[in-house]
C-alpha cells in the first residue's frame, strides 16, 4: 500500500517534469548546462537531500550512539526569456534535529530547527553551435551569474527557530548526563555574488559539461550565541567553484549521470570535492532524479537525494513539418546491396552514407528535392521527389557499373629490349599514376575516352602518346624508351656565390622547365641528343642564355652565374666603356659591357634608365660638359640601333666634371672619373 501511494505521488510530477539541476536552471545535479531551455519554457523543481552524522555518547555509564540529521530541500522556478537567456529563483528551506537513542533509557529529542538556508536569483546566457544536426553534435558556451542571500533564523516562526538553534549548539541535554549535541550553528550572511563559465559538448548518446567560476562571499553575521573561536572557523572566504559532468543517454527515458563538483579557496590551500553518481528518468520534458553525493576531499560524508522538476511551455510552437525517405542502393544487374553516398544537390543538407546492406533513412522537411546516389565503380543516379508533411516514401537506387576500358602492354629499353620499371601517368584526367612491374608489364583499368599517356623512367627520355579507347576495349600499348643525355650544373650569384632558386628553360622546345634546388642551386635534366639554347631565369637577376650541345649518354655540367638587377635609384658604373681620345666614338672593346647592359633592359621591358656621361677635370667646364653629353648619347644610340631598345626608355645626360668619384689630381683618380653610369629611373 505504501509503495502504491509513493508511485501515485510521483506520476503527476513526471507528467510535467524536465531536466532541472539542484540550482534551479537547466543542468545535471550541481553542474549546469551551458545551453538554456527554448524560449517560453517555465519550469519548477523540488529536491530533497538528507544526511546524518553519528554522535557517540555515554548514558548512565553505557555507551550508545545518537544521530544528528540534516534535511535540506530546494524549491525553485525558472523561465527561458529567449533561446539564449534563462532566469531562475529558488529558496532552500532546511531542518535539523537530534535523534537520541532510547537505549539504555528512553529520552525525548531536543526541538528541531527549521529555517531558510538560502534563496537565490540567477541569470544564464548560453549559445549553442550545431555542428551536425543528424547525429546531433552540439557545442554550447554560456555564462551564469547569481546572487545568493543567507537570511537569519526567524525568532517568531517555527517556535523561535533561532532559540532552538542556539540550544542545539550550546545547551546540555539529558540530565544528569548533560550531553552536548555537537551540532553546528546556522550562520547568516550578506549576499554572495557568483559567476560561472559554462561549456557543453553533446554528440549522440554522450554529453560532457564543464563549469568553472568565482564566488564573492558576503560578510558572515554572528547570530549572537556563537563563540568567537567557532565563528572564526565557520567564516567563509571567496571561493572558486568548479564542476565536470558526464552523461550517457541510452534512450529518451533514461540518463546515467556522473559528476564531480566542489570548490577551492583562491590560494588553493583548502579544497572540497564531491562525486555524484545518479540516474535521471524521463525525457526532454520529464525528469525525476535519484543520486547520492559523496564527499571525497575535505570532511567525508555521503547523502542521498531526490529531485523532481516540472514545467510548461508557454510559447505555442508551430508543428514541425517532416517527411521521411528511405530505401536501398543496389547493383542494377545482380540486385546486390552497395555501400553508397546519398547527397542532396541544391539543398542545405549534409551527405549520408548507406549501411553495409545499402540501406538509408533520412527525415526532410516538405518540399522538392534532388537525391543522388554515388558508389565506387558505378554510374551515379539522381532522382527528383516532392514531399508532403507526413510522407513516408521508399526510394531505391539501382546503379549500373561504369563502362570499362583497359590498356595493357610492356615498357622496355629501345636498344637492349630489357624491361624498364616506369611510371605511367594520365595528364589532365582524374586517374592516378600507375607503374610497370619488374618485367616491364602493366595492366590498367580506365573508362572509354581519349587520354594522353605519359611514360617516365629514370635515365630515360619521357614518351607521350594519345590513345582513344572504346567501351570494353583492351588496347595493347607497348612503349620503347630511349636513353638521352643528362644536363646538370649549379646556378649561383655573381658576387657572393650563393645558390639561387632558378628556372632552366630550353628555348623553342617541348622540354618542360626545370627548377634548381633552392638550397644547393643544383639542377638535373634528361634530354635527347642535339643542340639547345638554354636560358636561366631567377627573380631579381639578369637572365643568362647559352648554347648547349648534348651527345647521347653524355652527362654535361653547365654552371650559370647570375648578376642582380639594379634597384630603382641605384647608379651602376659600366666598367670597360672606352672612347677614342677627345671623341665620343665608342671603341669596339666596349661592346661586351654594353651588350650585358642590353640584356638587363630586355629582361625588364618596363625599365627606364638615365645614361650619365662623366669626365675628369682636364679641359674647360663647357668643353667637358659637351663631351660627356655626346658620349652618353653615343651609348644611347648603340642600345637603340643594335639591341632595339625603345628610345623613351633611355635618357642621355652629360655631367662633365661636376660629379667626381675620385681625386682628379692623380692619374688613377682621373681614370675613375672618366666613366659611363646607368641610373635606374623605374621598372
């Protein structure tokens, strides 16, 4: 009969309940969820926690055990203002009484104490991030703030609870034995202010929750009957609360909960830790909690608790329209199931994989969809479907195998007929490269179509051909590879000798560009016999071009040294530019230096330069100015006439003896002052 009464009392609570923590908002036991309820959810909860402690006493010379009982309840209400904001209030009545053992004599118990432990107002902000709404996988971040009030015991209600608390704390009972109950007094306090950072991770049937915060405790108030020594020990400091909760959710009616929670002082010299396993019965709108709290760090104790929570959704939500599509992907000829990927082109819906039996099942909102099935080695298939609310449609995908074409053959040395291990590639196609075996044979599955086939092997020249394959055709494709020469060398900087990252170009040929090693500057290229024009280019350096003659099976070393291209505003003295005496006619010995300068101008077609002519101090100023201008123009004419440099890129200026770079009183100084300079204007 008693069990029936308890069950009847619980059933109405289950009908309205939901997942509410002991604090009054959405959460586990002590650990809070970061994600609030949906907007408009009004909730209430009622919890009860009981613990006791033994007190060994002596009555008339006999030993016996009394018990001090502590019962705390919490009654609260919460409301979700929006999907991201939840507010709450709870009040925590408590009771404590002393149970005197009736052995060896019967004793009446002291009067129980009833009062309010705390009442609390809180506000939680939370934001969920849904990564996968099919599994689902959810991350949530939140912040919880609250004010905790600790009122004094009443002197009028409950038979003057403050006086009863004083008596339990300091009076002697059960004369003539005069036993103390050793019961801690109730200490009121000014408001506490707390803040908690919250985090959730929920994926499928598993969830984890983290809390960490800071509690600013209000000033404790001595009720007037606590000794100064006891009050000093009971006074609280600011605290660092924390919690970790793990949930296993085997089905919608049961959750297995395990959490650890507690707090530390800011200097971590005192820590309290509780471990709380428990069960939650119900679903999203139903919860009835059973658990036991074990204190494992600090004073050890255990206390069982129950927690009922209930509520009502004040926001009328529109019914979610939904339809269901299921089916199987199979081989169109054999009806064997296929593992495939189901996608939804033009719809914001993630792809899903079929089961090993080829089946799939998906819930969709009503509307028009393109549904596509892809399986390896099969042609994809797409179907269009229009769904209405409540539809349950079976949509199967019989797939046909992709048409197959093959190439097979042997790769061998053109002279010795020996097999060659080579890589076989298909440029501009999705097919990966393959390789011949040690006997030179290969056998590759393709599809009908036209392909470029490239064969490469070490120490051999590459071979490339185009083949056209028909459906179900097997083409024999033998390749004879020819050996060629190896051109190798190093590219370095002219002044420092450091290695350069450069490109080696075989002008007017189909030979691909080669790139030097950025660390060593070394390159290596296989080429067939013949004569080539090899050009070397590196960023910010003057290109170099040279003819190279390659013989069969020859390994030729060809090094390149590049000079840097001058920067804008920089002046470069052209050494080796000489003229006839008292003349602006360029001597033939000057041509190589001018040709080098022309290569720079051709490498940088946007470059503009100033050609500056300079003389020594012998002769009049006007004569030297005229002579230097004529010599600068002679250089300009040479570059335009013999190298086709555009006139607007060349500006000739005569400076005479106005800009010496050495002492004109010495012969060597005068030699240095007679010069042609290039100044880079832009490029």
